[in-house]
C-alpha cells in the first residue's frame, strides 16, 4: 500500500484500525503523546482479531508524531486522516488537523455518536469530513512484555459514507482485514449504532465484563428501557435506525427482556464476546477519565428536546455516569431501578 494514513487518537480503535493498516503495508503515522507514545515507540503494537489471530508490529512498522502539525510535516502526498478520539475531544483535534493539513484533506470519523461530523465541519471547515462507523468493541491492554495489544472482542463490519474517497479506500481496508461497507446515508447507521452503544453506560456502572453484564437480566432490562425511550424519540424525529447487529432495532428491547435462559439461546450472536471484554466507558469510568455519556444518552436527550419531548431515562443515565466515583459499581437491580424511576 502506498496510501498514507494519519491516526489521530491512539486509543483502542485507533490502534486496532491503524495497526491493521500498517500490518498490511500502509504508511501509518500515529499521533500520540505521553505514555501511549512511549509504549508504542519502545514495544510496538499487537493487533488481535476476534478469532485470536495476532499480528505483531515492531516500532519501525509505523511512525509516531506528537501533534497533527508534526504528522503533516513528515510529508507524503494525499494523506487520509482517521479521527479516533472520544467525542469530547473532536473539536480540538479537528481544529489542530485543519490548521496542519491542506484544504480538502479527507478526515474519516471513526467515532461513537451522531454529532462528530458537525463538530469537525465547524472546527475545520476546509477538511473533507466523512462519516464512518465502527461496530465492534476493542480493548487495549499490555501483554507480559509491555507491548500494547489492541484486541477486537466482538464482530461487525466497518461502515462509511459512499464517497469517491471511501470508494478508493475500500480495497485498502479490505486488504487489512477491515471490510468497508459504503452507504449513501450514514445517519441511520450512526443512530443504529448509538442504540447498541446505550449498553456502554450500563456496562460501566455494573463493573462487570460485557458478557457477564448481558447475562444479568436486570442490566438487560435497564438497557431495554433506555432503547425503548430512544426509539420513541427517533420515531418522533423521523429517524429509522439501521440494523447493525443480528436483530432489527425495534425487536432488540423485546429480546433483551427475555428470561436469561431464552436470551442466551436466541441472542447467541450477541454473546459472542471475549470473556474479559468491557466497554471503553467502563475503562474511562474506572480511570476517572471523562466518558462519552454525553455523546450517547446525551444525544437522545438533545434529540428529544429538539422535538419538544423529554427523555427522562436517558437523562437519568447521564446523571448516574457523570456523578459516579471511580471504583464503585451498581447492581443490575439498582441500575434498573434508577433508570425506570425516571
């Protein structure tokens, strides 16, 4: 691959996607700072597929930059920027990229939520902002040697808006083991993913790995309550969320409420998760970092307000996560009670 990619945001998704592209031969520059940069420079990166296959990248397989300006100064024609930050960092990261790279440079948003393209266009109007969606969960840990391991723990295929840029990139992503589905309208896809991502705060509050949390019926019922409310708001706004997983969006809350013995059989694909996998929000909450709650439940609350409606369950979840102390956990029963009381 001759294509040059600049990964902005060296978290789990940035390392998973950037690492796979670098392993396939792309010229990859990772914008990273602090300990993350030091770890990548000293030990490289491992990228592990859902089936356990692992690709090891030595530090010379990619380049590191401390800032977008430093990445731009490294040269290379026609770079593609991959924005992989959390939503709260989008405006700042986009502004830095817009000041560093030439007008028209494509920037692909590989982020959760539905608001990031608007934030990019406001902060960096000269960049070519393109929406994308990452359906799978990735954890980022260190192995025994100190090497970072970006481990994909659930299945799914990348989506991106159909554009000349993404059509050109699709074969490169496929060669990296990241098939890219192109769609004309990304909004339904983003809302469909957000519907599934409403489990992130439930998982974070529970303190459980994803699979164990989904086997707790009270946690599932709390998620179903959040989804029911989100679906009602989307219907009022004329949004039809796309099917992202195995089940149609409007059937998911019904499946979630099933007794566990029935859920575990009917939703077996939903449980095809590495035993230790957790949501990134769980990691952020445990570490005392800002979470993406405003980009998930907060987006439902804002959409409801724009329609003259309320979304009290999602608003309650915003308050729960925002006020939670690191190292504390809630039972599924308590999460359900807090959400449904609203």
